[in-house]
C-alpha cells in the first residue's frame, strides 16, 4: 500500500509512474489527497475541541475547589456542546479514514524507473539469454507424453482423486520431485537463507499483508468454516512472520527460504498451453524471501536473480531473464524479473521464476519496520522469488534431456535422485 504522505508530496511523480503501469484510474490520486486533507482538518478540529474540553474540566475543578461554584456551573453549560461536537467529529473522522483506506487499496505499487513501458508480455524487455537450445529429434515427445511413457506422473489418477490440475507423481517421478526440493533448499542454505516450514493455510490478515487480499481472493482456495485460505505461494506465510515486527538495522537483510505446496485456482486458464505440468492447481515450490534495507534492496534483488540463474545454470537448462513491462507486472511489485526456460519439445519459453522487489508496498500493510541509524522507525523493503517452482522445471528437464536411451538426469541432481537415467 502506498504511503499517503508520499502521494501528497509527490503527486506528479505518482501520476507519471502509475501511467507506466497503465493504471486508468488516475483520479484516485487526487481523491486520496483530498480525503487526507479532510482527515487532517477533522483531526485538527477534534484535537482542538478536545483540548478545550480538557482545559475546561480542569478549570471547573479548580473553581469548585476555590468555592466559585457559579463560575464553574457557567463553564459546565458549555461542556455538553463540546461533547456533542467531539462525538460528531469522531464519527466523521472514522468515515473519512475508512474511505481513505479503501481508496488507497485501489492504487497499485509504483514501478521502478527502470521498468519499461508496455501493456502485454510481448513488451517485456529481454535482459539476457543463457545457454544453447537443444536440438531434439523430430520424434521428440512433450513432457506429458514422457511422463506416461516412463511412468513418472499419472494425470488421470489425479483427475479421479481430485480433478484436473492435481497430478499424482509416481516412481522416479516422485523421487525427482523430492530431489529437486532438497537440492533447491540446500542451495538456498548455502546462499545464507534460513529455512522455515510455514503453515499451508493463512488468515485474512496474512493475505492482506502481502496484497493477495482484498482483490485476489478469487484465485485462492477458501476454507469457509474457518475463514482461512490455502496459500498460493510461501511468500504469504513467510513474509507474514514479520508482520507487526520492529527489526534493528543490523538485522537486515533477513533471509528465509521455505518449501511448500502451493494452491491456485487459476480460474479461466485453459487451452493447449496449459497441458501437463504447464499450469496446475497444486504444485511444489521453494521460495526465497528477504527483508532488506531500502538503501540496498535493488542490490539484493540482483543477488536473488543471480541465485535463481545459478540454479538454472547448474541444471544445464537454457534460460532467459525478462524485465517485466508496466502492464505485465503484478499489482504490488515495483520491479520484477521473470526467468524462463526453453522447452525444446514445445518450442516455447516457460516461466519458472519471478523475483520481485515490493519496496514498502507490503511492509506498509504489514507494519514491518526497523530502527534506522538515528533510532527512528522506517519501513523495510520486502522481496521474494521462486527458487524454484517445480512443475515447469520438471517439464523442461524431461523434454530437453530425452535421448534414445531415456532421460538423462543432470549431474547435480544424481546425489539426490540416486539414479542417472530414467529409462
């Protein structure tokens, strides 16, 4: 959530940056500023009347103690009007503050100055491309056919048990999943991320803190009886570890990683591009999260991007890095890098990670602060990234490494899988 003081002091800059995100409700900026003026005026008047009433109460007490009852009674006649005005001003302040809050929730985060203008994914900027695309024989199979051929994943059994988008991993497919999870967690630990195992369900306050609520509830699975949500990513519970927390500047950056299963309704997703593992309702992911000092959060973002790229390089997967344009960014991100691997059998790029800096947008909702060098409270910056999401990694590993003998396991995974080939 944007800070009102920043909007008020930087109106033109806010409008300029929102335009990069193709935000069409620019009138909200002026509405927020006007509501903030109303709030401050009402608060000032309330403080003034309250001060008068408090002063009068002390004056009445002093007059009564000195026997000046008539003068005290004269002042008392005014207190009823003050009380009524205080009550009315309090009611008005509550209404204005609520309306201001609702308007603020409609404003997305401001994109970083490096974010390119654009509307669609085609406008994203290719930052770099790494590795050579494998040349597969004409009879190469997509991963969903390889999964069936080598008895790795049973999609139909998942449909029977739950529904489409809930695959059952079996045999070496299950071991490959477990190997990737362990490998990603070990690499995160080497990079200084402390592992946590968070809950897979969160309350409304947690969803609000990381901006999944109030506008994205349709994409999350909801447990009605308990008013809880299944997590769409470990970002939600891990970042909320620090909700209402005051850190010390020396504590920063705070680095956590977590493996969780993730649940997304993916409402409206259909078509050939969502076959197999390309888009699921339940999937495994290792997430990295950092709470950083505002002065170096963009250095931290580059480090997180390098960490994800390092994983892809060690898995020997060709990939590219995209800087998302304003129109393709999430509501809450200030800058996002997408990492995509090349699917040789499908002949297209598949997104396997997003690494984002949210600056103070989440921490303002979370009330996540730290004491700076001067001892003053300051909002921290929050960042997260997939390191990595498994479904499309598995898809590209299977497709790109298929041979006449079978599927070759990347060398770094063999100590985890305990086998070199799927055949």
